[in-house]
C-alpha cells in the first residue's frame, strides 16, 4: 500500500471552522507543505492547543485539499476534539503530516469506485472522490449510519444511504446496501471498493469483498498518540500471505490496508 515518504510539523492557521451537524465540524487549515504532498487516505496529527492538556495529539483524515488549504472533519467526542471544534479562526495549531498510507488507486484496473463509509468514516471520502473523478473513474458513495443524523454526505456525489432505524434510505447496514446495489454496479465494468468507518463495519465489508474476490482498501480507526511509530499505541494484527498473523503500527503501515490483510 502506498505510503507517505516525508512529512512536516508546521504551525497551521485555522482559516475557517464550519459546523455541519450537532457534533461535527469541518476545519480548514492553511497548511501549504501538507497540502502539496497529501494523498487520499493520509492523515494529520494535530496538537489541538498550546497547553499540555490534552497532552497527546489527535489524528484526523484529510477531508479535502484546495490550494494551500487542507480540510479535516472533526467530531467532538472528548475534551481534545471539543477544544479543536471551538478554536477561533486565525489561531494556530501544530500539524504533523501528511502521515500514513494512502488509498491505492493506481495498481488495479477498475472503472467504478465504490466508496463505503459509516459515520465519521466519510471524512477521507471527498478528497478520494475528487481524485478518482479527475482520473475519469465513476464514483458511487454508499453511506451508513444509525440514524439520518449520522449521515455526513456534504459535497459528496452519487450517494446512496442505509440507516439502522430506516430514517433515510435502506433500513439496515451499509453492507446490506452494498449487497443490494452490487449486481447493478458490476454490470458497468470492473470495480474497486474503498471503505472507512467503525472497525466492525470494516470487518464486515472486508469479509464480504474477500468472499467475492472484490478488490478493496479499508482505512482503519485507532488511537494514535505520536503518528510516527514511537509510542506503539496503534498496534494492529493483520494477516500474512503464509496464513500467519503479524503486528503492525497503524500509523506507519496504515491506516489504509488491503482488505485481505484485515483479521475478520
């Protein structure tokens, strides 16, 4: 899986903070060095304020890149992310990146990309969609959530939805939606899936794709304290080609991995 060869730790200026739901914001950072080298699937590790509390940085997928700016999607789930969402425009944050592996969009010949996401897992999909569209790929977004309030589809195109409670789209999981949509999509030519969301969802997507021999990349979620492989807080077990299991650091060899490597 392609990775990032170099990264910077830079003082990035918060250009805009825009709330898109009750607990999710899009934060735009002026961060030219990261914007110049970022690829879909990469993440940044942000020190959300200048004090020692919270001590650890927070990892965020790169949601979009526009010129010298990067956008990140932030869900307020604790003290660190709440502080970040409440940051004033014009303030600065130390931003380390781009980090991690990216989605593999070059090593497999496909016509249609199916982007499968759940909840805050839609975070990397806008950057990915726009990159794929620029290469002439057809993109279909399959988005799942517990209720319609969990669907974060701002600026994404060709979206189809599933909710656990049936409040929007198919009543069921995003894997149920994938199963329903797949036959018609496959008629249009070779496909590849790209998935991001809660780890149980990713395991279900990986199992589905592996059983049907469908190429798929998954972007995993994990706590990442340092983002560069020092703290060992993001160790994950993956499959090996010989049938064994080995441990990787997700910040170094992930967060994007081939679905065949995911232990399901």
